[in-house]
């Protein structure tokens, strides 16, 4: 039986509910902007647009996605942190800005906990270890053997820090010497895997499924404790011989600090309404995602615990920003 799992793909464009709009003195009507810290086509962007479409219809006013890619999400996070806390600016983001950046940068122009009001987690997603579809490598063991036989001669790519962390976790577990190549987004690295410039990459299951479905890449394992519904035939990292490569990324919504509690709760409730719509569930399932939401209090506690968990992994792998 396929289990319901959440995905970064489940990131949605949250907007403001009619219940929130019923309080015009506190919640001005107007365009709702959902800031996404990734370029168009990234997993978070894809799901945000699915939600934005339905939320706009629900509220009877525009809900737009504003892609502020680059800078590891720092410019996007800062813009939301400084926005007016009225519910008209929301942040659809991921592990990168809230858990990874704090462990990599000594100083940030925002605080992942203090600068935002947590609204809801949308979903989680493991990573997939990928190679070119036409590569003779068919298992993680074969990939590791090749990398060990030619130390320092191979590259891997990542366009988002969580994907880089996942790749470094595999490097540690496999004991291999490969070089990191950075990209502006994960999809941009895929052609270089196909050309041979990159030997492998690890990306979230949403983008991985898109690449596999179009015949560009093939997966060797998924970094989850159980087989993943979107790719049920793919072994887990443990089944492939790498039990320590267990890692999931996640996505969620935040508002600027100081956004009234009734507005935060109203947005949370409306996201839940949209997430339950059959059409939305069908569209998300097509890209490998199923929503699994949280209350604002639960998501705030989750954000704090994930910040600590990812920080430990990053320090262990000694990941630095070039």
C-alpha cells in the first residue's frame, strides 16, 4: 500500500482566508504575495503555484508567487522579515533558510525563529541519489566503487544547500573524495549529470521524480527509513548499504514576526482547506507529494528542533560557504 507522505513539493502558496479578511482593521484587503527563495521550476515554486491558484479563488483576490532565488535564500528571508506584519506577505520556504543557513553563516540578516511567525509545515521529502540515465552504474555500491577507484577526479552538483548537505552525508558514509560544484538551482545541475561533468547529484524527490520520469536520470537510493511512495521500487539508503544516510528536507509557511495570531490561525485553516481539495491532492500526487500539515505551535517547535538537527550534521561534515 502506498503511504501518504509529505513533500517539499507540498509547499503551497498560502494566502489569507475569508475569516481573516473579515477583520479589515487588522487585515487589509489587497494582493497577497508569497515569497519563494528559489527560482521558477524548483520544487517549492511548483507546489506554491498549485496552492496560489486555489487560494486566490477561495479569497476572491490575487495571490501571487514572487521568486527571489539566489543567495541561499537570504535576500528572500530578509525581505519577508522586514515586511509589514499584516498577512499580505508570506514566506514559502524550506530547510535551507530556516535550518541550514544558521549553521553555515556566522551572521544572518534574519533569525529563523525570532523573525517569523510559523504558520504550518507543508510536507517533507527525502533525497534521491542520482546518476545519468545511460550510466553503466546501477547501484550505490557501484557508484562508490568508481569514486574510490578514482579519488579527486569526480564532481557532484547541488543548487540548494540541503541537497549539498545530503551529498556530503553520502560522501562521509561512503568514504569518497569528490568535488562540489554549485548551481543556482537543483534543476540546473541535471544537464551536467547527463553530459558527464557531474558524476552524481542528490536532490529532493519532487525534482528527482521529474528528472526520472522524463528519462534524464536514474535513482540509486532514497534517503528515507522506508520505501517512498513516489518511487516505490527504489531501495532505501539502508537497503543499499548506507544506513547512516537518513535525511529529509521540508517546506512550510511563515509570516513576518508580529502578524496577529488570528491572521496566522486563519491562514493555517485555509491552507488546510485547500490541501484537502481532491484536485489539489491529485496535482500534488503527480509530482510525488502529499500534504502533512501542522498547527502554528507545532510548526514553531518543529522549526527549532530541525535547526538543531541540521546544524549537527553540517558541523560534522564541516560544510563551509565558498
